[in-house]
C-alpha cells in the first residue's frame, strides 16, 4: 500500500471485504451471492468492480465467458487507511480519545486494558531501540 491510498466508499469496501473473506478469486455470480444482502443489480456490482480495478484494488482475469476477480489490495495493507480515517473523523485524530470513548462505554475489560498496557510498553521499547 502506498501513502496515497484513500478510504474506500462503503459499497466498494463491502466488495473488498467479500473478496478478502473468500481468500480466492471469485466470479461475478459468486460475489453477487456473497453480497446478496445488499440487493445490488449486476450492473451495480460490475460498476463497483470496475472502480476498484481502476484504483488498483482489484484485478480480473478472463475465465471462459466471464472474469475471476481477486483483491490486489490486502486487508492488512488497507486497515491502516481505515483506522486513520476513523481516528480522524470520530476522535479528532487522538488515540487517547478513542480509548477514552471505549472506557466510558464500558467496552474495555480488565484483560483488554492489560493487553493494551503490554502492547504500548512493547511499542515504546521498540521505538527506544531504534
């Protein structure tokens, strides 16, 4: 992923999530089945796939009369984009505000807090060793 990768619109993200979950290339009908809850027309799905291909997020390979679609952008590479966007949009860019919101809504267990504390200590130690 490069630093120019931008947050995907929700509909495009749903297509990417279906491809990531599949873990293998899918045909348009297979994607339609996985995304049936959205009730998109075939033309809508094809438009979304076309946009994702233009952005370099999806590749397609001819197979018979149709195509196999595969994610060119991995979930792992995209997750930081979504995380930065959510942090910026919802928490004024502050990780502390995110954790505070979780704590205030009782979303953090003692185990979660211990894991966060351990992770932050490891992160800090790693930065000091650079």
